[in-house]
């Protein structure tokens, strides 16, 4: 569907290892956005727990983590597109964690406009702590290869073994490893390659289908009508590149009953459509916050009044609880905050001061926000007050000093 996942190491020893959904153009809080300071620098409204403080998660403008996994040394990561492993792993992240001698999966579920995940172990070095899995990949037959660094520790460069690195293959039986045949001479054969779980084979199928162009459309349409939504998405990315057919297939995707197909459709429009705004307008009332997240991201860098109006409509649908959605709105408004905030404020009128509106004021970088921050400080309790004082640190307009002096 075009979703990218990433693992990130903490500053060693602080139990802040994490899994992220990479929201396009997002800031993930590695340092203070305004000063570049590290996580340990004192700041207003500093998080109580170090793993959360580590990523500046109380700051406006930081995308949340999907999952914090404590200590560790995250390395290779992939998405498993095969069917040989048990169903819980289908379409899910698989990740090598040498610090804990384990290969894990992180099955994800929707959480508002973002995601949450759980941990399911696949391969553990319970009796040999030198097992250090450092990379994972899907093989063409649907099995999974794991590269084992094999060493007494990670970090510190205290290498204890130079001879016994290993590669494991995880499969559903003990049969020997055999490569399936690949035929790229016809669209049908290229589609078979496109659906392969191995990224190299899949890339070769994709490249061949692009070369076939319109000749591949009939076979791609069969895939587009599949019951497998991931296969349908794979067809969409190619159908949307056909000459004179792009808008037709994008509209079909944006009206599809499957949320993930609609998400893929918006992402394809963002990449391929010179003027995606009319397509955004079609979907602004979509019931899925994840779809609306993608619509918001599509507005970024658009300084037109039409874009500001669409952003305002999306902002009015914020529920006051969904940080993922709020950050998507913030990413969208970057560079156009005064226009977008003014348009939203006119639409919200006197009803702005509710949990959703207070969130938007906290996240906004418009100078028009500053008097509202002062108003919220005056009516807040001591804990909430710190949140709004911290928001002032992200404003550069000189009027900030007058507002603060007035407090």
C-alpha cells in the first residue's frame, strides 16, 4: 500500500528502541526541532519517563511511535509478503533484534489515523546467546532467510568470533530450497513475478510490466478484481501509470470499499497526478481517519485558498484524541500556517475551544495562534499549562514576546 516502517535505536542504555510508521515529511523527535538539542536537555513539559523523553513525544510536531520495545539493537527489517509462514505473519513486519537474540514480528492494527503493534517472536536464541540475527529477507519460495552475525555481544566492537556466521532458512517443512521458475516474456508471467514475496523477483516483474505498458492492462485488470487487497494494490500502482488511464483508475481506487486501497489511491495520486486537489476534494468526508490523514499530507506546500478550505474541513474532523491525525494536519500546514489557521478559525468560529480545537492551537505555528495559547494558559490547571507554554517555544514571530509579557 506504500506504507514504510522503520526501527530506531536509542541512545544506548535508555530503553527507547522503537518501531515507527514513517509518515511522509514527519519529524520523529530525534533532537529538539528548534534548537537541535539532544533528549537529555531540559525543556518545559519534559516527559516523565526516559524512553518517551528520548523522542520528544510531548512536543508539538513529533509523530508518535507505533511501538516502544525497550532496550535493544534493531537491525534488518522487512515486510513479509509470502504465505509459507503462519498467517499471523502475512503482510507483517519481520525484524532482526541481535541485542535480545531474537527475530520478531510486529503485527500492526489500526489506531485512529495511525497504528499500534504487538510483539510475536519467530526465532529465539534461548540456549545460545551468541545468536545475533542482523538481517531478514523473504526468499522467492516464501520462506525467510535470517543472517546470523554470531558473536558474544553487540556494540563496543568486542568481536569474539570471525568464523561462524550463519544463515538460517525458516520454512513450513524440511523440504530442500528450490527457486520457482520465472518467465518475464509475457504479461502473465511478469504478474506471477510481481506477486512473489522476494523483493528482487517482484522488482523484475514490476519492471517487465511497465515495459509491456497497455499490453499488460487485461492481465492487470484480472489482478485488480482479485479478492486479495494487496494484489489489487500492486495492480493499481501499474494501472495508474497507463497513458490516458491514470485518472480513471485513481477515481476507482478512491471510491473503493477497502480503506487500504483508498490509501494507496491517494498516495498514487500524490505521486502521479499534477493537480491532485480535485481528487482530495472528492474524499474529504471519508469515514476513515487514515484516509483523511493521507488527504491532509497531499495538501502540503499548497498555498491556495482551495487547499486551505480543504485543510479546514479535515481539521474540523479532528476528535481531540488522535495524535496521528493531528500531526498529519501539522505536516500539511507547514509553510502555510497563517492561511490555513485563519481559514479553520473562521469555520470553527466561537466553537473552537474544545479538545480538538485546543489540540490544533497547540500544534499550530501560525502567529495568529499566540493569543489563543495565552487564553488557554490562563484557564488551564498547572499540568496542562506547561503543555501550552512549551508550544510558545516553536514560534518565532516577534509578537510572541508581547503575548508572554502580558501573561
